[in-house]
DNA sequence: ATGTTATTGATAATGGATATCAATAACATC
DNA sequence: GATGTTATTGATATCCATTATCAATAACAT
C-alpha cells in the first residue's frame, strides 16, 4: 500500500518507533476534524467511508497507541464506553474541562476560570504528591447535571 | 422471611416508597463497615457469608436503588467496573475527593484544601449553569498518578 | 392473618473491549 | 527502486461487567 508521504505526525511516530500506517493516519484525521468526543465505534464509522477495509479492532488498538503517545485523551462520561479527543486541536481551548448531562450524555467544553482551576490543581498536586508519595500525571474535573433540553423534559 | 425490625435506614426507604428488605439492609451494612470503594461483585462476596442466597443481580439492582436514593455514590476509577461508597460514613471526611493510581488502581481519599476546592467549585457551578443552562447536580474531581509502590516498580 | 405487589434470583442475553493468529504493509537497508 | 524483516492489520472468537426476563417469594398495608 502506498505509504503516507509525510504528515504532521510523522515525527511523533518515528520518536516512538511506531509505523505511521494508513489506518493510524486516518484515525488521527477523524479526531482532528471534529470537536465531538468520539467513541471507538464512532471513529470506525467515520473512517469506513474513506477506507472500507478498516477493522474495529484496529481502531481500538490505534486509540490505545495514540493515548500512550500522548496525542489523544481517553475520557469517560459515564455512558459505558470510552471517548476520545485530540489533546491539541485547533479551535479548541487548549486546556479545558467538561460539563456532562447525566441524562442524555451531551458534553460541553468550558475553560472559564481555567487559570484559577489550574492554579489550585497545581497546589493540590504538590501537596498530595508530598503527603502520599504519588507521582501525579493528570486529573479529571467534570461537572454533572441536566442540560437545558433534559431539564425541560423532566419538568413535563 | 423475618423483616428487618428497624434500622437507621427505615425512614429513608419509607420516604421513597421502597421496601427495606434483608438484601438491601445487608448491602448497606457492608458499605457502612468498610472504607474501601467496593465493586458490585466485592459487595456480593461480603454479603454472601451472612446470606448465602443473595444474587449478584440483586446487588447490582440494589446499588442502583441506593445511588438513586442519594445514600450511595457511584465512582469510576478507570478499572472497567463501577465502585461504590456510602455518601456519609463515620470516620470518613464528609466531602472528599480521590487520588487514583493509574497502574494498580489503589485509591486514596483526601480532603486537604477542600474548603478552597468547594469554594471554586461553587463559583464554577454558578457560572456554568448561567452560561450553559445546565442544572448542575454534582462533580468529579480526581488526581491520577503512580502510587509509591508502582513508582518503584517502574524504576526497576 | 391475609392479599397485594414490590422484590428477588436463576438464567439468558447484551455490548464494549480484548486475545489470537495468519496475511499484509511499512520502512530500513541496500 | 527492489528486497527482507517485522510491526501491524483485521477476521474471528472470547472475555467480562452489566442488564433483561420472569416465575417464585417476601415485605408490609390493611
Ligand atoms: Mn473535550
Ligand atoms: Mn471515597
Ligand atoms: Zn441532556
Ligand atoms: Zn499503584
């Protein structure tokens, strides 16, 4: 198969001694083209029209690879499947957290007060790693509630 | 079967028009007797010696009921199964967050700086509900990292 | 004590994710 | 550009947490 000539990601894959294959390129492309938080199956469905022989197994494996490379974040919004987003995507607040509707699972990204949040998070990381000896590598901050639509439905 | 005469929970079940059954009482007891964050199967294993005919299905259903009643919190530490804790348990910081080892899934509860955290959370809840029209009902705050033991293993 | 009905638990089924393994494609080397 | 090595793929089977079904049972209002 014709190899991917070169892309934004060639270097990152080289560094990790991984091959930049057609499926991997297409999967990153799909994540780069949306602001949604896609499940593995949704990624599969969006790659399929462009590359019909893609396998769902490959999507799962590739998303794992991308998470380990630090290119993709794995998210959990409580709907029994992992969801994925590019760590850095143009047009998205670089560091953001999520507001999740516990009924319909709609997700809103926010970065209001992110400076204050990050400042407190940094302080907590320092205190917790000293107190408990953890090497802290990340955090999850999300708010749960009812989106406007689900709030209206609940009223009826 | 002999009914549960009366317990700390009689009132709560009455209010919700639910029956306080033997399995339900035993499951709450198990959660009240530990500081661990138990999975459904772990709850089942701890009830079984006291009540051998308990069914795993009942444990799942009961945990759901308790979560809906607001007596129990459902937690997700990324190990592919839900975990549960009493919302209020003596000897536990009333409001706390979690520090999770991403390798062995060990969990540490913390409440350092909880006042500051809660203050910022309150502010964010207000701002987000105004901006996005969500009715916010809860939040998830957790730190991820490597516990001392897993840090040592990684060095080797 | 009795009747109604919520609850239980054995069983089967669902669905997201992973293990297996022969076929294939990426790419380092020449 | 051709070649050989080997990482990667994808069809398939399987795992495992959780849920659906439904007849039997137990809680509790009366
Ligand atoms: Mn996001
Ligand atoms: Mn806890
Ligand atoms: Zn909603
Ligand atoms: Zn650990």
